[in-house]
């Protein structure tokens, strides 16, 4: 069964801390997505990557294809980073082969 | 922000009634998707479209049908709603395997 596992499920940090959220998957993929879901429910796409590393502001996403693992890092965390972070993967040749993890709920305290 | 709207944003209906949710985009993206999000399951793909009149099933397609007669509109229909279809429904768009842009979501309650 194709699965996407995220860890931790919940994470509480103090403002300014460096944060890492992990994502592991079980099959070969063509792309991996990181999404952010705000407390109000809206979903924003942060990154789509298939190799290496991408950076946007204080957010960094890395992927290790051989180990089937990706990490999302947040530097100098801020309370506005509080959200659910969701990892998802495209596998196989079809655009419909998309599965997501259950998310990591991050709370950053001032 | 990508131009994606969903309607209605909230709906309460009764078991056995038909329900249609609409996703509208102004970005001319090729791909459109319908997801449902439930506690303990995360986002799950229901159906997707790769062009006008071209659709395919996702992970949880049973009980749902879709149609795309125009590039900008993707409709999700529950032919006979059941309580298990109470959920938050998200539409998304993308160009090929690129970044997906999500709509604001529709909260559906089936009584």
C-alpha cells in the first residue's frame, strides 16, 4: 500500500526556534508537495520538488530520493508559522496518483 | 492568489438528496482536482480532470461523479448524499505536475 507518513504529528516550539518536519513515503515518486493549512482552513502550496532542495524565505524543503524522505525546515520560527503542514506525493505516471500525509500541526509560542 | 472559487461555501442537506459543488478558475490551468478532507485521514483525491471532458478517478471516487464541460468549471456531484460524505471539499488547479493552487473549500453537512 502506498503511504505517506509525517512526523511529528504535533509540534510546539518557542518563537525563534529552528523547526523540522519530516515526511517518508513508501514508493518511487515523480514529485513531492509541501502544503500549509492555516487555522482558518485555507491551503497554500509551499513547495513542489522532485530532487535536491528549495528555499523560499525562512522555509527550506529537501528531498532524498534514495531514502524516500523529505524534510521541511523553518528557520527563526514565528507565531504566524502556526499551521498544519501537509506532505503529499505524486507516484506512478498518472496525475491522479496523489496521496497525502495526515499533516503535522505546528504551534509556535511567542 | 490564483483565481479559484468554490460554491457554495457551506451547505447542509439531507441524506438521499443530490448535491452539486462547483469549482471555477480564471487561470486557464489544464488540471483540476476535487479533494475531501476529514479528521484522521487528511486530504484524499476524489476525481481529477486533465482537460475538457477528460476526467479520471482518484483514491475515494465511490459515490461521486464529476463533469468538466468548460476549461474553467469542474463540477462535483453527489448523486444521493450520505452522512459519510459530510466533509470539507477542496478544489485545486495546476499546470501538469506543477504547484497546485487550492480553493477556499466547501463545508458539507449531510444530515
